[in-house]
C-alpha cells in the first residue's frame, strides 16, 4: 500500500491552500474558491538545515 505524497497548492489572490484534486481541470487550472488562475505550490511549514562546510566553530568566527 503506497501513499503518494500530498501536493498542496496555494492561490496567489485569496491565499487558501488546497490539494491537487480540488483543481478544476475542465475550466483550466484555477482556484476552487475564488477562480483566480494563478496558483503556486505551498511551502512546507518546516525548515531544512543544510551543512555547507566542515569548518570548526572557532574557524567560523573569523569569517
């Protein structure tokens, strides 16, 4: 049983977040609440921590 990850979209005009299945494809890609045609993928609520270097804490103070 594999569950696909939920893809969330956000309307640029009204700011509501909804799933991909709620988009009406018969009338084009539009917000199901206000009908605005511009959508974007919603950003996740968590942040990613990316290590970029292996400098020690002491060396980081000098840069």
